[in-house]
C-alpha cells in the first residue's frame, strides 16, 4: 500500500492517476515494471510538454530574416576552392589514418512505413544477394578501414524495443567480419505516448505506451551509454553519422571529414539539390547567422517556391540526414546530463487499454508521440558547414516497400551506382532504351568501396561487359 501511495503522489500532481487504475490486479513483476516506468518520468516537466505540444498544436515560427543557407558546391567554384577541396580530402584521409573518426548509425526507429517485422537494419536490401542493410554497412566499414589503415569503431543506436533483436542479429552473423569490439550498441531514451486529452496511454495494464524519443535522442544516449567516454579514450574526435535505411552512403567521406575539420565546424551536413519546391526533405536555412533545418511541412509555400533570378529554387538545399559531428560539440551539449532540443509532435494511431482494461486498436489517430530531431542541434553549434552531395552517390532511403523512397528505388539506385562505377572503369553495361541498367548486379562494399576500388577490381577480374538480363554478384 505504501508503494501505491508513493506512486500516486508522484503522478497525482500531473493528473495522471489513471495510470494506476489496474494496480490491484497486477502481479509483483507487473507492479515492478509499471513502478519503474513511472519513477523514471519527471511529471512536472512532462506536464509542460503536454500543455505545449499535445493540448495545443504548436506552430513553427518562421523567422522574418529566414534565408537559404550557404553551402560548398559539389564542383568547386574556382581555383581557390579546388585547392581547398584537395586539401580537405587529404586532411580527411589523414584523420581517418590517425583513427580520429568513428561511424554512427541511428537504428532505433520503428520503420512503420516499411512494415517489416524486425529491426530495419536487418532488412534484406542487397539487389542480388538479399544481404541486410547492416551487412552492407559492415562491409563498407571494413573496406574503408583497410583503405585508410585504421580500425573504424561503429556506434549503433538502437531503441529499447529493438536492441536485443539487433544484437542477436549481429551475433548470429559473426558481426559480418568485424571484430565484435568494433561495434558499440547503445540505446536511446523513450517517451510516453499521450492521448489527445493529455493523459498518458497504457499499452497494457502494467505498462505505459513507450516509444523511442527520436534521433535527437542520439546525443544524450551517446553520453549516458559511455560511448563519448570510449571515443575520448580512443582519441576519436569525429562521428560520421548516417541513417540505417540509406545503404548508398559512403560510411566515411574524406572530403566531408576534412572540410568539417578545416572549417572548424562543430556539426556539418550534406545537402542535396531538391527535385522540386515541395520535396519531402528538411530545408537548410539561415536565420540570425545560425544554420537551421526547417521541415518541408513547415516551410511556407511562398518561400518554398521562391526562385533566384536564374530560375533555380532559392531554398534548393535539402537534407538527407548525413552529418559530421565533433565529439567536443556533443560533450558541450550534453554536459550535466541534459540536452534541450525542441520536441516535435507526431499524431499517431496508438494502441492502448481502455478504462475497462480492454485493448483498443484505433483506426484514427488518437494521440501524440513526441520526438526530438538531431538536426535541431545545428543552430546550437558555433560553427557549421554544409557540403553539396550528388544524390545518386549518397542517398537512397528505404522508407516504403514500393514507390518513392522505397526498397525498389533503393535497389535500383544501388545497381545504378555500381554500374556507373564499372562503366567509368571501362566496362560495357547493358542499359535499356530509357538508360536503366538492364541487368541485376550487386557489388560488395567489402570489395569496392569507391571509384578507385572499382577501377582496380575491374582490372584485376578482367570484367569487360555486363550483358542484358545478367544477374551477377561481385565480391
Ligand atoms: P525515420 O524518421 O525515417 O523513422 O527515421 P523510421 O522509424 O525509420 O520509419 P517510420 O517513420 O516509422 O516509417 C530516420 C532514421 O532515424 C532513426 C531510424 O532508425 C532511421 O535510421 N531513428 C528514428 C532512431 O534511431 N530513433 C528514433 O526514435 C527515430
């Protein structure tokens, strides 16, 4: 009774007594679980968020001085910039050789749109082999380490919901050839789901409905998990950040790493030229001298559609969520064990148990999940840097089973990238009337990490032609 009373005192000031509604029915283990979940919550702080984000619908304020962010173009503008890019690529390679860089993959999302049962990183993306996203990255990390004579540590953020399944997958596959100690799993925080009436929802009589707190949770989770300490101990200063659903990414990019360092940037980003004013990418903007990303849904149409005198979009720079982040910046932001990033509201259909204890699966959104986003750290940086990337070389997101940003489009982009690399090395690749590769090919990133590798590989294996209809795996 004493325990119940204490918990009630904890939740009552925030008017969340309904969470203890089934207490008398719970097993000892159920009580322990619910009590631990409730005790972990600062209800006064949560109540503020509920008032701000759930009971009202916050509008993103668009600053009056908002302008497009400057960036380093794909092709250097002049001789001085050419020299800078050359120096940066050398600097990046040197930082890699000196073990100053680690990889960071955020893999804690729920992959709802993909509708795949299991952590998204275990999805069989390989166009020919069906190898998983995780394997794809692991092979690239291994080859990059070999090229730069370093052993890259790979930090992988999971959520409470998929940590175990993710680790098991790695163990079952012998870490895809990586040394187990090269891979550091850590778990992001959770946030409780909140009904439209401001009441927290129960997923079961003995459990809150909890979900991952967004990729913004990465920064604090890096500190809490000891990842930052490990980086410091190993002398690693920079993280190469990418999302688990983008296998086209070069896991480490010397030019990007080097520019980040030469520009003394704390957090940098790759930008892509948007395909149209309303492409669903965050927009790189600048306001009051600070870089910020405004979500596509928040950028007013007149700004999204505004054009330069030459007809190009003013807000051309979209974000594919590829970053370089300095360890010192994360240490600064998370000092004291707190990180204040804004929250974003997502309206969702959230299963819950009702007042009678019956499970309900809503068909319409019934509540809100709150998430923070990593890119909201950019305005907090003293210095930032944005570099243009070539879409077909860096960004093939796997969000949906078919259509835009899908498994299909991702596989096609992987095939096309490998075909282009082979073509550049002198291979004749069959293409159809529309220019699409007319064969299914897959090249292991363990064998070919970049264009230079492709040229060597093609020469060593005397590859001359990829005929139409072929299905080939190169490893
Ligand atoms: P998305 O926003 O695309 O979400 O995540 P998702 O969970 O993969 O897919 P949907 O929206 O449910 O369909 C972009 C990246 O951020 C990671 C994801 O794993 C993915 O790599 N992420 C997202 C986290 O690590 N944690 C989160 O809480 C959210």
